[in-house]
């Protein structure tokens, strides 16, 4: 991602990064904004950090930008998962940027755990925003789920807060060494895997449509 080391916080998977984001903003009256549905651990982490929660419905279709902007006013943290899980719906880079710029006092978290499998990954376009942190993981397309290696990407000021909100040694030396080797040698493998997933995704959608479903 062409970042400096101070702009990368290595975490125990993206889950650890998401929990740190909740803890980092916790306090009296702090509120989190999510979509519904969303990655199921985000509401759990927000509840553990005792954050009030507002959910914006996003069952299908385009990202509900206007409703999300309304909910974000005064929020401590806003979570956008793209591609969303479990629906696969996506938010564009422009939409993430609009949320961030309209709410400069809110930490905007882009959970891009499935970014490698997206048609358009917004990560690079949003990394320059001072209040955006992007969560990535090696558990999905990179195939290293059991190692628990992920990261938060963003400005150093926010990453220092996230660093202070969790354990000081989240990743073992063995996991880190394997992750580095996978990053060094596995990019072509991941690209082939992502291309295969996209092909099979389209094929599955066509089959479901022929069966009368609405994927």
C-alpha cells in the first residue's frame, strides 16, 4: 500500500483491529454507527466497549449514503464493511470519503477484509483521509486464517490510539514470519484465486436465477 511503518498496525486478524477501534473511542455517551446486516462481530465489540449503537438498514442494493450520513452526526465511530458480509453489497470510495469528510470528528472504519475479491477495492483511495482507518486481513484471500494476522492502515495519530487499546504483542513471531513470506511470494496465487472466485460467483448467481432465486 506504499505506506510508512507508522501507518500500519499489525493485529491479530481484522477482528482485533475492529475491537481496538471500539475501545479506542469508548467513553460516556460514545456512539457507534453500523449497517444492518453487517459483520456480526462489530455489534458485539461495540457492546463490549459499551458504545450506544445505531443501525442503518442495508439489506441489498447501493450503500444507503444519506441515511448513514444522518446517523453519523456526533458518532464516535462509524463502520462500513465493503464488500459487506453477509450480503456482498459494496460501498464506493467516493461514499466512504463523503462520510469521512462530513464527520471529521468521527473515526470512520472501512472493513475491507474481502477487498481482494471486490471488483473495485476502495482502500487506496481512502487511505489519505485523517479520520479513516482501513482494516485488512490475511485470513480471507491470502488463506492464512489460522495464523490470525491482520492490520489497520491509516494515519499515525489514530493508529497510536488503536495500538494503546489492545495487547502489546498481538501476533506471534511464527505467524509474522509466515505472513511475511506469504506476502513476498503469494501475490500471483492470490490474484488467481480472486479471479476464480469472481468467475464462480457469476456462475452461481446465474444458476440461482434460473432456479427462481434473487441473488
